[in-house]
């Protein structure tokens, strides 16, 4: 996590698996009345039973904090799913939330939106917007491809762009 201002007050809420969620002081008392779990990177708690199979709905801490309406999502600006401070959360559409995702697990270049194309023997950058692939270009070097992706991300995603760090 990045540096935090000394004026910024936050607390930690314990989760299972020896994890903690960060929350603002103003939300701590309300949120700390429940037992929270670490589930797939997020802070969750059990909600009501959703069907006869005794499946329990999960309540996500970040959605609860912002009271995110159904049909919308809550984005963690910095990508840290356990930083549930209000300054790190925003209500977004599914498309906007996808723009702010990190590197895919199967990525081998180490950079979002960049891979080596063996057929062309070059690095390729591409970006996905509204479900459509956008070809950014082919490049002789990895740094060129990474910079091109970053420029495209700013152009197409604006404030939701998750840029590669070179």
C-alpha cells in the first residue's frame, strides 16, 4: 500500500486468514459489529439465506460502506481490495470497473495489455473497451509496447485507467 497522510484516520477490521481490512474511523464502529471473512481478496460477511439449498448471500464490506445500488459496482481506486477507506472507493459501472483491473494471471510480459506475438516476432499492445478488442500496435521493444498501452488506456479509460509502471 502507498503512504498515508498522518491526518488521515483509519482503523483495521480483522478478517479470517489473518487478514485485515482498512476502514475510515467513521465507519469502524458500525462495521465492527459483524464477523468479517477474507473471501477471494475481499472482506465479506454472511447475509440472508438466498434459496432452499441453504446458500447464504455474501455481503461485501466495500459495497456496504457506499451503499452501492444493484446494477452498479464498487471500485477500489488503487486496486487494494482490502483498503475500504471511502477515499479509495467509488461507485462505477461494470465496464468502468473492468478498466481498472490488474494484470491477468496468465500474463507473461509482466505488463497489462502487452504480450509477445510470435507470428510477427514483435510485442503487441491491445486494449479492451466495452467488450471489444482494440489493437494498439506492434513494437520492436517491450518498453515501447508498454508506453503505447498506457497512452491508449488514458485515451480510452480516462480516470479509470490502470497504468503499467515501467
